[in-house]
C-alpha cells in the first residue's frame, strides 16, 4: 500500500497533488487552442440534441453535485441553455417533469451511486437523452447512458473526492464551451481566450499546490475549531459548498458553505471571535460585493481566511490570513480556488488524528439508497 501511495502519507494527499496531471488528462485530445478546435467523441453523436436542448437537467450526489452546480453557471453563461441541478435522491422521488427534449446529465465519479443511477433510469423512461460523466470506465452509470465523456482522473481511492471533482469541472467546462460555440452564444475570440486559459490551468494548479506549507500553518491555528463557515459568490459559491463538505467529511468539524450574500439571512448570527470564516474572494465580477461581506464578518470579530487572486492589495488589509492563487478567468476559477480548501481540510484532519482516507460512516461509493 505504501508503494501505491507513491511516497505520500495518504491517498488523499497524493490525489490532491495529482491534479495538474488529472486535469490535463481530462482535457487532452479534446481541444486544440490554436485552431479553436474542440472535440468530444461522446457529444458528437448527440450534438444536435444537445445544442437544441430546451433544458439540461443535471443529476448527481455529493461532490459530483457540486461540480454540477459549477456547470450550471458555465452552461447558462456560455451556452444560454437553462440548467437545473438536482440531488439525484430528491429528483427520483418527486414526480419530476421530464420531456424528450430534455438532456439529462448524470455526474458520478464511481458510476455506481444508486440514487444517481435510479434518477437517470427514471429520466430515460420518460424519453430524455442521457449523458454521463463518469470516472470509472464501464461502470453501471456509464453503461446506462446514451452517450458520455469520461473524466480521466485515474483511480480515486481517498473517500473524500478531490481530483475527480476538478476532472469533472474540466470536462463540464469543455462541454459548456463546445455548446456555446455551436449555439453562437460564445464569440470565437472569447472561446479562444477560454481555451488558452484552460490549457494553462494545470501549471497554475501546480503553483497553487506550493501553498501547502502556508496552509499547514493556518491549519495549526484552527484545528480545534468546532465550526467553520465557507463563503463564496458566483462561480466560487459551489466551491464554498465543496470546501465545507471536505472539512466535514474528514475532520468531523461542523462546517457550512453559503452564498456570501445569504449570510445576512441567518449564518451571520453565528459569527463571533471563535468562528473561522473561509471566504473565496478572487478578482471577478462579484469582487466588490464580497469585500463588503468580509467587512461584515470582521465587524463581528470573525476570523477571516481569504482565498484571493495573486497581487490583491485590498483584502490583505482586512483578513487574518490570505491565500493567494494565480489569476484566471472567472469561468475556470473553481479549478484553482478549490485546491487550498482541499489542503486545509486534509491538514486539519491529519492534525486531529482522523482517518483521512477512510472517514467514519462514509463510503467511497454508495450503492444503496
Ligand atoms: C459518496 C462519496 C463522495 C461522492 C459521492 C457521490 O458520498 O463519499 O465523495 O462525492 O458519494 O459519488 P459519485 O461516485 O457518484 O461521484
């Protein structure tokens, strides 16, 4: 087993550090930035249906559901197709409205999650076209779909999903870009810019991983906290949810992810000097707004751990800790902003003596409902 861990103390850490590679593998052969050329074998067959879909429904569970939320922002923004993201377990039991003109996208690392499989079978029985995004080749969900694209993350052993998430977001970004370009809602110049940016993500992830030592120090300070709040807006809102989920799963610290602006409708009541608040505040269209949210937390003496874009000079003046990640397009920022959050939860869990790779009560794939 120590050979399989490749010198890392845990599979989770190994998998976090594999992300430059797994992201690259998930985009490799699917685009050539110099010629605006994108291809995804799985989509080609159903391209017309996809491009003309009235609606895209995404069904998934856990971390895969968070990747689905990122896809909602991407597809609606770049391709202008309405998207709904559903917890597979709710979707299948609530008599959902599904038509033959809908595309249902099932996202699953393992391809074996019982609720996701049942949700797609239901959608199939109502005539929808089913597309799968799975990591495990030949898995039940991959076999049950009409078409699909694999994430090439390689085997993920740690129960808390890391590299599968970024691989899913990579593939979903490519799909949103393909749909946007085919539908004419994404200009060629913008498409080209995004492709070049996506190509640079693996090396930027590499850079973000250099934050490891800094994050160990921050983890030491907060390892005994009993609660954590994670805030983000726009593309970083799903990242806030994912950061909170990672911490809960492996460190057993209660954590909540929230859209930053919703804080005033509840969670703000919890903030005092004992509450660490992780704010993902990269330079994007909601930057000014999230700076105000940071001030609201500070006014109540909360401790701010801010994930910001390199070179930010405003937030360091107000935050207790600043984690700088490389600049990128806001469409792709989840691929970078999630990295420090994965590392933070990993180190806190290790310091608390938790079984990081096999947390209590959790399973890698949930094949029962
Ligand atoms: C379990 C795992 C999670 C995963 C979820 C969905 O809860 O512990 O890490 O996100 O299932 O799994 P899937 O294989 O469908 O992506």
